[in-house]
């Protein structure tokens, strides 16, 4: 199976790795934040309901206090008036003409005295109109005195709460009934609704609305009723948001237990707030879009990050791969640009270092092989070529001697003699390579040696219009070298420089101190070396010259290395070349002078 490119594999690996935590964190945040929003909304609702309950209960307490005060007053007045035995029947003691003077608090609608089997006596009312005489308190079938406590009566928006308090006069004769003002209660609920939003209403445990902040509260109460009957919760009861009709949310809190007016048993009343689900949904929708936005941003960042990783990792790796291919193909001169300081940069460094080592190793190997081959053929050359050459030279000399006046002989003998001399020079160079011997070191003044080599080439320089400059700046010029071998090295470098400037130029020879060495620089302003040839310059038999042997640099490098030094060059095609030789101040491993 074909494997995917590395970049694609990295992206495929990084993206899910990045997405997994994003999805996890996003999901958790989403889940918990939504929960938190719901909880916070519920808490707020319950707080509002609590405030509402406080308000209603405060008015009921107020009514109870009024009832208590009136009962005490009536009981005391009656006792004072009676003075001893209690009169019979009891009703007679409380005459409709009793005049009481008190101020009704805003939540109290009416105050009356209830008597068994007789009409209530209304003591005061906040409304102008007096209630109907037959049943002024609108208490259905209230023909017996009810037990003291809170009494709820009425349906369909006529919610009335009575707070009953017994009038004590030896034994209970009557009750003081304080009617809480349903309109005041409605007004209070409306105020709350205005301040908090939504609709407030009081319902009984069958879901009937007794009083509400507006008249449109009866809608959807079927569901509310079902919810109330399912959940007999004693305390504040948040109705879950999904109990509404889809857009309404109900929250309920228990107002308390009341006795039913005219019926047996008790009724539990609830204060309920109906609110729009909208705000909650909006907040959750906001949360959703924020979470989606964040996830999208995280995904985009993940993708960009993965892309960057792929780019920053894959790009240099591909370059390294290409480099390995070129090295495998024998091109040891390739180098990568570093450009960064991280692991990849170090890898590039290591690769470049390895390529450089391979190149040096290859060069040495090539040199060693070439030199070994040269060594092998040198003795053959010495005998099989040089001896016949000597013989041929002897014959030519003999011919010239015998036929000095024959122009044909002289002409051809001259040509043969030149060819023999050329061949002889080649053999001599060749043998010199073969016989690069262990240098015999002795103290030599390199400056003097260089000067003598320059003078040797003065004629050639002049002929080629080459100007020569020297800058012998090294402070220590006397070092242990093999004078003969080193003379040959510099002669070769100077000669090459002059030959590289056929149209004239400047030859500069300089020296400088290295850390533990002497540096010699031979610089020319000549043709330079073409980039494709730089790798071959200095290998045995490489030459670009018509009559060149290609051995000069190879021998020179061998000699310098035998001295424990280095020979290298820098060049720019068309802009000259600089050949540098570095020789140690102290001999390292080379043979000392005998
Ligand atoms: P040869 O001089 O016989 O060619 P060398 O080993 O001395 O042998 O030089 C090898 C080749 O290196 C030369 O043929 C030439 O192409 C190149 N070379 C050497 N020195 C220089 C230089 N200073 N400028 C340009 N090319 C040079």
C-alpha cells in the first residue's frame, strides 16, 4: 500500500489530537455552563418568589394583628360593660352599635365581627360602599363560627383571605374577621410583575387561579395543575422549565395551608410566577454560539498549528531526504542552509558535518588510490619509458652530430628532441608524485623562501603583465619544514596564479600568524575556477591547461599534509582565487631533520 506523505500524516495525527481535548473541554464547558445558567435562573426565580411570599405573609400577619387588637378591645370592653356575670345569649353582648375607632392598614379590606347564626357586624371598611346586609363578608354558608386561623375563600379572581380571631369573654362568643384586600393583593402582585417581569399569581392545589397580577393568567394552567398534583412539594417548588407550554416557564413556592371557607379540610396555596423561556433560551443560545465560535477558533488554530508543524518539520526533513539522495549519488559537496537553532537545525548541522567528512574522506581516498596507482606504475615508467627516452635522446643527438648540415634532419631532430623533453618532464613530475617522501624538517625562514620563489617567477610575471605584491606580516616566519618540498609547493602555487592571469593582474603573497601556525596566502585576480570544477581541482591528473599534468596541486597538498598542515582554496568564477597554506609552528608527527 502506498504510504501517505509525512506532512499529511502529521496533520492527520495532530488534528484529532488537538480536537479531542477541544471537544472534551467544549463539551464539559457547554454541559456545566448550561447547567449553571439554569441553576442561576432558578435561584433568581425562587428569590423573587420568596420576596413575593414575604409580601403576602406580611399583609396576612398585619391582618392577624388587627384582628387580635380588635378582639382584645371587644373582649375587654364587653367585660368592663358586663361587670360580673356573662349575659345570655352571648350575641347580645356585642351590639351592632359598638363604635370602634382604628386605622385600617392598606392590605386590610374590611373588619367585622362574626356571630354564630347571625349576620356579621362590619366594623370598618376601606371601601366606601357598605357590603350587602345579608352576607356582607361574602362567606358562603358561614353559619357556624369557624375555628380561628386563616381562611381562604372565593375563586375566579375573587380571592379573599380572612384572618379569624376569637373574642374571648369567658368562653368564645364570636370571632373578629379581618378580610385581606384582594385588590390590594392583586396590586402588589402587579407591582412585582412590573419589577421582575412575567406574571405572578396565587393558585390553589387544584391549579385554580385565585388572584393574579393580570387577568390573563389562567392560560396553560392545566399543565401547571398537573405539575402541582404530581409534586407534593412542601417548600419552594421550582417547576422545571419544560413543564410550560414550550415558551413559558413556571416557578412555584408554597404560600401556606389555609382552611377552606364553607368546606371541610385545608387547601394549599401557591404563589407562582410565569415567565418567558426566551431569556433563558437566549442565554443558552448565546452560550452555544460562543462555544461553537471558540471550538471553531480552536479547530482553526489546530489546523494552522498542524500545518505549521507539518511545514516546519516536513520541509527541512524533505530537504534532508533530498540531500541524502544526492550524497548517496556521490555528490558530497551538497550543504543545507541551517536557518534555525532547534533540533532540526542541529540535524542540519549534523548532516552538513557528515557530508563534509564524507567529502574529505572521499578526496583522501581518491588521492590515496591515485597515489597508490601512481606508485605502482612509477617503477615501470622509470624503466620502460625513461630508458627508451634516454636512448631516443642519444639517437637524436647522434643524428644531429652526424648530419649537422642537413636541414631536414635538423628540423625533424629538433621536433623529436622537444617531444622527448615534454615526455621527460611528464615522467619527472609523475615520479615526483610517486616519491613524495617523508619531509626532512629543519628550521626554514618561510619569508625568505617565498621571496626567492617570487624572484624566480619575476620574468614570467613581467611577461604576463602581472604585478606582484607582498605582505609578510607573520611574526614567526622560521618554522620546521622540508625546504625543498616547501619550495616546490609555493613555486607551484605562484606559477598557477600567474597562469590564471593571461591578460595580466595582481599576484599578492601574504603571511599571517595563526593560533599555533603560520598562514600563507597566494591570491590572484585571474579567471577563478568554475563552480562545477572546484571539487576536482587538486585531485591527481585534473588539469584545464593544454600542457598541464594536473599533478602540481595534488603533490603540494600531499606535501603540506605530510607537514601536519592544510592546503585549501577559495574562488569565485571570473574573480580570482586564493590558495591558503597553514603550517604548524612546531612539527607534528613529521620526520625531524636527520
Ligand atoms: P596543472 O597546473 O598542471 O594543471 P595543478 O594541479 O597545479 O596542475 O592545477 C590543476 C588545475 O587547477 C589547473 O589546471 C587549473 O585548472 C586549476 N588551478 C590551479 N590553480 C589555479 C588558479 N590560481 N586559478 C585558477 N585555476 C587554478
